[in-house]
């Protein structure tokens, strides 16, 4: 399923980057789990948006408050 919805997800991630608005933890986790290509995009996105409180540590996505 991951590659079929990749264009829509990629567009949503690009919009989140432009607006600096978190598109939702559920959405990010779904993308992270379903599509390895989007994992790279999410890593770059959370690095640009530290206000979200999300980080990628050793390839694992974590919330700062955990």
C-alpha cells in the first residue's frame, strides 16, 4: 500500500514542511511504518521542525517527552 499512496503522502509532508505544521503523529507513524522512502523525508522534516518535539535517533522516531 505504501507506494500507491506515496504521492499523496509526499504532498502532505511537503505542505507540513512549508507551513511548519505537524500533520499529526498518527499520519507520521503510518508513513514511517508503511513506506521506507518516506522515512527519509520524515527524518529531514522533523530536523527542520524541532518545535514538534519529534526526533530521529539511530533510525528510530521518538517523541522528546518519552
